[in-house]
């Protein structure tokens, strides 16, 4: 009898029962943690997941749950560590792989994020979110062809995926396919009227298409959902395009209130003040933009150069342009500005060389065509001037001084002759 009892208990492994007991306890803590997570009480949720991990350090669901909480709290390093630990224990855990990609993307480790999303897709090839998120990595790299392929796949798998429509619309926007972008944004908003970036993207597309009144409406809707510095700044640009400079200044003021460390609203407010003939106010804003943005705010340096050139201080203006070029900037506007200054000086051949350099960088640089038209006009080559002015008009431009060039064309379609 004793032997039989002994043989019966020879199958009992205390350590296994201890492991199962610990996992059961950890599972209970995770369940409570998820309850608080769903209520948005992330700190309380974290406490329960910490307890779960302390009870069973290798329990995958505890690691994934705590990683999700860390991610929600924007503690991306700890989130990555938890997801990576979970994958060490269970390589084919889709959720851990997917959220590892999320954490890596937030940490700007894009190559690793791409790998994580690709593995997630391999584990679950019909998950639209994984394709959508991998597409965002390609967008960061400006690989728009692969980004579109992923967004298309996400939408094929889930035709009601509003975020994928928004993201695809933003890619079309970057590719200057403005009408396609608007179609995607419209679809996104029909599915989810809270897609703020779809309103914002619509504003950008409509601004590019010069449909300013509708652009204003979409920026206002974006701001109603979430007031941001960028949206107010862009609203100001549209209002300036409508010559509503006082309202534009109000928009830039709001942008600055939201982010006083952003140089763009100061710079753009300077142009509004310039348009209202407040030269001192414009210069002060350009100085603020330079102080805040440093090299990032190089356009403010250009604008300060413009004011110097208007005062006849050409050497100072050219020095500003050269300073920016010494930083390795490859923006065609730098050369277009310098060409305009040289045109003022009467240095036409150098101005033409700068226009050529601008168009080499960007063949669609409207400002370069406008300035080159002025040079040809001064050289009395009116046919070439008319061609360049028309090219600048068709391409569009963001700087109102190009209207100086367009004004040289008479209503009859011929260039006005100099007096």
C-alpha cells in the first residue's frame, strides 16, 4: 500500500504547481490592470501590472500589458523592454511584435520599427493596422511608392479604416496629387468626422489649389478638434493669401501662444506686418524668428536680407544669403532671393546664374521664374520675360512680391514697355 501511494505521488512536481499558481495570481493582477487601463487610469493600471510581473517575471501577458501601459504613458524605452522580453518567451506573439513596432517608431528607430511591423504582418497577414503602421515608416523615409502600397493593402483588408484613408491622403499630398488627396480625406471624414489630420490635410491641399475660402473652413474645423500651433500658422498663411493680414496676424498670435518656440509664426507674422507697411514690426518678428529658430529659421534670415536690400544695403543682404548657403542649405528660395537682390543691383548675369541654380534644385520654383522674368524685362528681352512671368503664375507662389513681376504684364497680354 505504501509503495502504491509512493508511486502515485511520483507524478507530482511541486515546481510546476508553483508556476501555475503564480501565473494564476499574475493573471488576476493583469485583469485588474486592464480594467483600469480601459478607464484611462494608467498609473493605477501600472501598479497592477508591476505586481503581475513581480509574481511571474516571464508571464508574457503581464509583460505585454505593462508594455501597453508604458506606451500609453509615453515611456517608450520601458515599453520596448517589456515587449522585447515577451518576445523572448514567445516569439510568435503578434501583439508583442506589433506594439514593439509602435514603441520603436516613437523612439525614432525606424529601421527596427519596420522589421517589427514586417514580422507582425508575417504573423498575421490580414491585420490592416500592421500595414498602415509600416506605411507610416515608409512615409518617414519619403518612400511614397511603398507607403501607398501598404495603405492600399490596409484599405483592401478593411475598407472602413478611416486612418488609412487619412494617411494615404497625406502621401498624395506630399506627391502633389492634391485632388486624390482630397478624395481620401473626404472618405476618411465620412467614416470618422474626428480625423483631425484629414481636416488639416484638406486645408493644405485646398491652399495649394488656391481654393482659399474652403481651406480656411477646413483649418477651422481642424482647430475645433485640437488647437495646434501648426494649424493656426497655416490658417494665417491662407488669410494672408486672401489679403486679410490683420486676421492673419491674429492667427499667428494664437500659434505663438501655443508654441512660443516655433520660429515659423514669428516669420510669417513679419510678412503680414510687412504687407501692412509695418516695416519695424516686420523686422522685429524676423529677429524673433532668427533667435528662436537659429539655422532652422533660415527663411527669416532671407526675409531680413530682403528688408536690407529694400533699404539699399545690398552688401548686408548678400552677406545674409551667403551665411545661409555656408550652412549647406539647398533651398531654391535662397538663390531666388539672392537673384532678386542682384537684379536690384543691376548684376543681371549673376542674377540669371542664381535663377538657373534655383531651377536646377527645383524645376518648379515659381519664385525663380518670376525673378528671371524681371531680369529679362530689365534686359528688354520682353518675350522671355512674358514666358517666365506666365510660368510663375501657373506654378503659383507663396511670396507676394512675385506680384511685382506679374504686374509687368499688360492687360493686353504684352509686356509694358519701360518708360
